[in-house]
C-alpha cells in the first residue's frame, strides 16, 4: 500500500510506517503525477484536493491533518467514492494559547494592571473559539460570543450576539471557517464598514482564515486616522502575502497559531485513527507516547510574585509571538515568489513550540487566585 503524504506532517513513520510505504512530497506543489499510484493521501491545508489532483489515481482515502476543509472538494470526493477525514479541534488549544499570549502583550502595551479588564468578542465559536471562550471566562474576562450559524441552529440554547456587538469589544478575535455561500458567508465578512467602526483602543486578531478580512480594506483602514491595533496570523493570498500589510499591522505571524507540537501531533493521530478504522485495523498508537521531553519543564514562583507578572512570564516562556513576528518581517524583501517561498519555509522549518500543559508551575505560598489562573490557562501545578 502506497501512502503519499505532505512532508511536513509530523511523525509519519511512527503512525503510518507499519500500514504502508510512505512517499513524502511538498504539499504546496503536490501534483497529479505525485499521487497517481497512491492508495492513501495525507495532506495539510496548503494542498488543493480536487478532481485535478486525484482524477485517474488509485486514492481511496484522503486525510487532512488540519481542522479546516475549505482546501478539499468534498462533493467530488463523495461522488468518487473516496473516504475523507479531517482533524477538527486538533489545534484548538494551540490557537487559544496563541491568542492568550497576544492578549498578554496587548494588555502590557496598554498599561493595564489586570488583563481581564478587556472585553473580548469571539467571532466563530467552534472548536477553537469555544476553547478560547472557556479559558477567558475562567480567567474572568467579559466574553461575547458571535456565531450566526450556531445561533440559528440552537435557538436560544446559548446567548450569542450580533457581529456589530462583538465588534464593539476591546478585543475582537476571529475564528470562523471560510465559507462563500449560505445564509452567513464569511468571505470578506470584515470589510470597509466593519473596519471603519473600529478605533485605536481596540485590538483585532485573526487566527482563523485570512480571507475573512478584506485585506485591501484593512490596509486602507490602517492608513487612516485612529486605526485599530491588528494582529494577523492568517492572510489573503498566502504564501504571497502583501508586504505593505505586514508593515502596517502590530503583530504579523506566518499562519502558525496552531503549530504547537501537541496540536500537530494530535492532527496526525486523528487521521491515523480514521485511516485505521477505514482499513479495519486496530488503533494502537497515541500521540502522547511520541512527545519528547520539553526543553523547559518547570518554573517556580514564591509568595512575593505579582500575579500579572507571573502569568506573563509563564505564558511567554511557552510562547512569545514577537519572535515569529520578527522572523516574518525579515522575509518581506525580494520578489513575490521569493517572499512566498520564505513564508512557506517559516512554516516548514517552524521551531518546536510546546503548549502550556508541558510546563509545570511550582507555587510556594501563592494566592488561590493565581493558582486558579494558571489552571485556567492549562499549566500543570505543583503546590
């Protein structure tokens, strides 16, 4: 059995080596010729999976190690009798921790002694938005949830607000899928009018899909008076993103919010499980058995630690987005093709990043409030 896989999917040999022969290829340039003799195809979001890629091949199962499916022609796969599986929620915690780190930096930049003073509007309350909301609510933030499709389906089971209300929060964090049709399309959902309503006291974060924001409208808004602060992890026209937009936003990262080692490996595990079920094989492997020891395993705080400082130190010990921001800005030279290749390299060669659960926090005589905050974020505690 031949398995063709994106070379950047982690732990391919560990999970799939005893199922078939693995042939690694570049996900961005994967072609029909690459997959023609494959039985199994494993991809990420950079590969368009459609008739053009698969027609004439032997592929009977496609797995994507990502939460999104807008890169996959699901209708064509179904019509062709090809089984498909994604990895919904695999990197939800990673993205939520990315947003928490951005919020921590923003609160410090604003001079806030208590970051939970910020109100947060979460637009898109699926796996990622829901995980972020859960953490923020436990930390004491005022959180407002906006998800029109869920509001229509659930009819009052949970309180949702309109987009206009969510956009009035101190922080607006976008976590919607990319949809072009239906009652609530998200393509360019944030355009001229929505951006005009934002001001310099507000922070807009997009760690969902780049095309949800009209980037031309955003660039124009950032060149006007009183612009909002903007942190972008996802971009229109990836990997050839607009250097002028990178220059204008406060934080710019190369689509890596979900790139924790735990999130990546969980994505691989989920498609391994789906493939095993498809083939009628037992599921014997779990992500935890392959995770290495973290480079930083413990931080200690005493009773003299300031609560906000302690949270900032621990969060940034796990992840500081300013490092990824610097790496991306350093690639914004040369032609569009050179910039695009550099963007892809940043993702392909991304350094190991561990989630907060990998770090044990030792607390000596600290307050229950601080203990509760660390637990809410996801750290392991030793008291």
